[in-house]
């Protein structure tokens, strides 16, 4: 196993955690939609068919109510704490209002599905943004765009950018 270290870069806005998604899930539920981007690691002997989640960004879109979650339920932010959403063909970035972003890190795992033997020594960082690389889900970027446009709150914050900008 390996030691986990978050990929954090300092942008002109502030700290940004990055990960590459290899799964996109869009589920319509009673009166809303769940949009999830994830980084799953496949490992022999781990009992999850699709892989073990290491990172996730989950949007819960119900009416005007929006919740954004990075990795764990304790790391949720309301849609009002999101400044804007930047979408290009190669990445998706969630920019939070200054001082209101989630903390860096990864999905907390139970021992039977753990894929790391240790976490890095760094303390969690209050993030200004989260950037998700979309090359692993490139064929579904249009579906992501459509799902985000179904909700008035995310539509108002959605900005289409060129590939090198998001």
C-alpha cells in the first residue's frame, strides 16, 4: 500500500485540491438529482467491484437547494457558499466563496477497503477551490453539463471556459 498525499496547488485565488475522476454518476431522485464525480482505485482483494473511492465531489440538487460535498458528509457546503462552477471539456472546478470552502483530504475508508497504509503528515487545508480532471469521463461531460443546468442555482453559477482555463 501507499501513503496518501492530497494534490494541492496554490492558485491566485488560494489553495485548490485536484483529482482526476474516473467515474461520473447522475441519479434522478424524488424531486432532484445527485451528481457525483469520483476517483476510484481498483485493488485486488478489496470487496468493491467498481473500486475504492479515494475522492469525490457530490452535488445534491433539490429544487433551489444545493449541497456540495467533498469526500465526506462532514465536508458539505451549501450552494450559497459556492461562488462559481467552471466547466471545460477537460476539467470541472468548484470555486467557493473566500473562507467558506471545504477542507482538503480524501474519503474516509473502513479498514476492509482501505487502500493506503498511512496519510501524509500535512494537516487539512481550507480550500478555495476543487478541480476535477475529466479525461477519465470525457465522453460524459455533456451529461454533466446537462445535469448542472437542470437546477436554477447551479445554472446561474455555471461558467463555460476553454480547456486550459478551468
